[in-house]
C-alpha cells in the first residue's frame, strides 16, 4: 500500500487509526489501514508545517510552522483552537502530559512552553 502526500512529518493517533501528515502549509489526515483521506485539511499556516503531533487522547493536534506559529486544532473538526506565535520559525511541537501545555522548539534552539486552556 502506498500513497503520495508530499509529507514532511507524520504522526499516528494514539488509537492507531489515523495518520496526520504535514505537507506544505497544511496537514492532511488519512485512515491508517486504508490510507483513504479522512476529514478536511487543516489549513491556517502561511508557510511550511514542519511538525504535527496528537494529544494523549487523540482529540487535538498541534502543528509547528515556518510562519513562526504553533496551532492547536480539533482533530476531527480541523478548526484552529489556539495559536501561539514565536520570534522565529518553529521546528517541532508536542503536547505535555495532560494536554494543558504545548512545547515548541524554534530554529533558534529555544524551547518554549505555552499554556493551553480547555481540553
């Protein structure tokens, strides 16, 4: 089985059912078993997405982009829930345990912690 999506980063949901693939300035989601497209694309970044990660429950995703922002998304709705803007392009982003903190790493080497309200 093969699917070309132009991916830069891929993440598997905690239940193993869904893949999130960063491609260009958006994130596409695919069924992990069939590689069929699932739901709408996550589009709000204005530059390449470098990283994508699910939260511990698989309900949210966080993306890191060259546009200096990290965005927290509803995984199923593809709606941006929070946006954090740094000083430089961001290379990676992950949720902390419990999902109330997002950690980002920028191209300048700084790791930042951002508080996330609501789950």
